[in-house]
C-alpha cells in the first residue's frame, strides 16, 4: 500500500511538471489519503501484536 502512495506521488510530480495542475492535485490528495491509511493500519498492527506479546520485528 505504501508503494501505491509513492507511485501516486511520483505521478503527481510528473503531471505537475507537464502542466496538468488539476490532475497533479488529485494525485497528491490520493497519495496523502493512502499514506495516512497505511500509517493507521501500521499502528493498529503494532498495538495488536504488542497486546499478543510478540516482540516487534
């Protein structure tokens, strides 16, 4: 999922360089949403594994 966010960010940079401002803005917002979803899922996974007693990997 993080790779998808990075891909959207790269596409946004390319679109911005080519002058597609509206498309670049939508790619950036989509990348931000994916990044924050990734962070939330990571934190949920870390807390769940901490409660199960597993050491972090």
